[in-house]
């Protein structure tokens, strides 16, 4: 993929973080629902930044959204004008998780498309965390 926008300048990329850190505490019903990578915002941001650098995308910030379901009105407002051409998600598995757990994701992606942005999953393997085994694809 080229890191260039249609006008020849570097495509701007925003990192979309699946923010599970706040919903998976040991004393909640959701304990164990989310993997460590979904709770590790820094690791997600690092993966997105690495891909952006490799592809020549200009960093344009990040958007951390609750894994439990974003505040829809605010998220849709962001999708109408994300300030970028590319929205990076930290892995294909995290993107699939977003698609399956956010019922309004198709509306978000529709608005992103209208605004001229596309969603791209980072192709690198997710980091391994001690004592955790991710589901096989």
C-alpha cells in the first residue's frame, strides 16, 4: 500500500484503540472476556505507529474507544470527520472483535468511507503475554 494521498501528500493515519482496559477488572462480570492485548493500549498504539511509519503515513493522532460499546453519537461524529485517510486497528483479530461486538460498526465504517477514510488492520502478530493463549483462527 502506498502512503500517499490522492494529492501526493502523505496519507494521514489515526490509530483506533479497542479500549478494554476499563471493563475487564477481576471483580466484574466481564472478567476474562478480553485478552491482554485488548487491554494494552500502549501495545495497540505501538503496532499502529510501526505500520504507519513503514508505510509512510503521517501520524494524525489516536482515538481510544470503549470495548463495551462506544458512546455512539460521539463516535459517529468522529467518523464524519476523522482527520485522516486511514484508520488503523492494531490487528485483524481486534478488528474482527470490533465488528462482532459493536452493533453500530457498519454505520461507523459507512461514515468513514463517506469522509474519505478507510479502515486497515495491522498485519503483525499480536504480542504474547505470560499465561495467555489466544483462540486459534
